[in-house]
C-alpha cells in the first residue's frame, strides 16, 4: 500500500510512524486509519515504535466530512468505518510486541486522544493539549476512550473530560496521570526518539510481555493476572536476552540485549 496520509520511517531499531495529512490536521479518517493498520504490519525488526503527527497538531479527531452513502445514516457510516478501519488499527497497536512511545505535538482531539493514550509512554509538548470534543458535535465516544480514560485517571475525571469537553493542557494531563512526561515543544521528537532508542536497546521480549500483561491485568481477576505473569516469566526466562543478562551478571559486565 502506498501511503498518502502517514509516513513510516526507520532510524536503526526504531520505527517512526507519523500521521501526515495537513489538509485535515491529521484527522483519523477511514483512509488514514487503513494506512495506519497496514503500516503496523510492516514494522519489520523494529524494537520500538514512535507515534507522532506532522505539522502543528497530533490529530484533530475523526473526519467529520466523511461521505455518507445514499440511504445510510451518519451514525451507521461511523459504525462501519470504526469497525472496518479504526478499531482494527487500535487492536494491532495494542497487540504489538514492542514498546510504543507517542509524541503529542499541538492538539490531540476526539479520537486522537485515545489513539495517543494507547501508547506505553506519552510525551507531550508544553503547548499541546487533549480535547475530548465528541459531545460538541453531538457524538458519544470511540477509539477506546471508555476503556482507557477511567483506568488512567479514574471515573470522575474521565467523566469530566468526556462530557464537559474542556481542553486539558499538557501539564494538567501529566498531573492527572494521563501521560508520562511534558517536555519543551522544541525537544519533543528528540526526547521521544531518545526514549525509543533506549527501549530498543533493552530486553524487548520482556517489554512486550509486560505491556500485554498490564492490559490483560486491567480486565482480569487477580488469579488470572497471576497466571498471566507466570507465563510471561516462563517466556522471558527462556529468552536469549535473559540468558545474556545472567551471563553478564556472572561476568560482571553490562548486558547486550538483542530482543531475542
């Protein structure tokens, strides 16, 4: 697939996936979501992923100019697009075996908010903000917002963000526990890449198991979480990275991880 609304680049072991459609301020249109879904299958041997947006904003949310077929309701069109493009992309993002870092530049609005928050580490520029704009256009919510926000910031704050639809500046988002870190705008992408490079040089088999266990633990019983951890330790303990770490410990040197 030739990409017209995203960019996929590689810097060493780091993949950089940028939303790239200035005309819609990187709206999460069906076309962009389809490209995103395709790109997530083409990360190759990358050991970390940076997700960001080009231009002045990360993502303006859903594309309200999407065409509605004759005889089709606007809501029916939304359901079809979400089922066929957006949700499959989000499921692939959640299922990745590598750490995901999101660099939020400018506005993350509507569906752009849960897209950003789907990352393991969310860095935001000082001037950036999060805006759950759904009710302002008479809509409810999508892109996993109902699952992510209450778990990150609690029910009361999630309800405030989703129903009052007020801008949440980057500093407030960090204070609420929505995001990992606020950095100067000029340093945003560089810091995201540096973190990705650090993670890419680590035991990425273990990282992948950790990110999946965290998500599973949020919706499972305590006993199920313990079983998930047991399996994660079995797989990571049998990895070459773990064997390298044990050898390095015994030889009193720093381990060299290869993501194997």
